[in-house]
C-alpha cells in the first residue's frame, strides 16, 4: 500500500548518482557564480538550481534543504563554500526577490520589530549558529570533523608552493576539504602565518587565478605605473590580465587581499 503522498515523499528523497557532492566542488569564484547561475558543471534548466545534496533542481533551495535534507541554508553554504550574501536560488528567482525588496523599501518598508532588535538581528546574521541535523537526513550524516595530521598540512603547503592555488590543491583526492583549511587557519596561528607567506610568495599569475593578489602585487604594479608604463605593459610584465591590473590600481576600490578568507 503506497499512497500518493508516500510516493511523492519517496520521490522527493531520491538521490541521484554522484550526489551528495562530498567536498566543496568550487575552486574559484567563477565556479561559484557558474553554479549559482545554473551553468558549468552543475548545469540546471533555465530558472532552476541544482541541489548538491541530491542532484535534483529547484527554483530555490531554502525550503527543499530544510524539509528534505534537514539542513539550514547557511549550513549548506558553509559546506560548499557559497557566499553568505547570495540567495541559494536561480538567477531569476534572486532577481525577483531583490526587485520585490527594492520596491518595498521604496514604498517605505520598515522592519517588523524595533530598531534595537533589528540591529541585533543584523549583527547576529553573520555568525548564525549551526542548525543541528535532523534525524532523518536522506543523504546521510555529514562527515565528522577529522583531526588532520601536520604531515598533511605540510604536504598541502608544499603543493601550493609548487605553483598552485590553495583551491586547486584542495581538489586533490588526498587533501582536506575547504572548511578544514578554514578552521586550521583560524585555530593555528603558526600555520596561518606559513600559509600567508606561501600564498604571498606565489607568482602573480597563480595568485590572480585564485583571486588572492595582495599588497606585493599592488606595489609592483604601482612601481611600473610610476615608470610610465601602460596597463597592458604592466599586465604583460606581471603575468596577469590588463583588467586585473586595472582593478588593483584603481584606488577607489577597497583593497581585496584574499576574498576567500572572508567567509
Ligand atoms: Zn536535495
């Protein structure tokens, strides 16, 4: 005996082969945007986005994640390294929401609580607590945090130093996932310093690939500009695109040293 609603529930809990995706599959901001825009490796039909836990597509993932996988949307963002500030929804869905929000604000929208409470909620939103997993998670529990030996971290830094971005190295099957690197850097200042130095010493072309150009690049580009070189010439000399030089020499822009560390 299987009622219609049971069949529907079972279908909702089906997981496609290759899912859930176990490690953050994105190693550049471009990959993340491709995913959120439904193109690239996790291509979705127009107006939809792929759920990385089961492989099905939805217009927006929020309610699906909670109801089917028992995962809060922030938990999902953290697991896959997605930005906190972008809705996990298809582009036209996001567009619709932001239009609606803009419209409400133009029409004199006010928060449904007093100013102090609102300020508190905004302040708390960047470190919302993790939601505990529900008992019945269709995709099985997430991996427990594992203590990763120092040998692994040494090897990680060695591979980065050989001229790869941290994101590229983390994709190696024997390397930890992104969230492990994040916690390691937070909890071990010695490692964090070695990591920063390793990244800082990378060739500019590699840093550019990982969106992690820092002050050393700015200084080098400024010095060349002061010699009267064109952006195109500076780009050739430093091994990056002209647009990269332009972005980093544009003094109106805030310095963005390592966008990945701001999660
Ligand atoms: Zn799903």
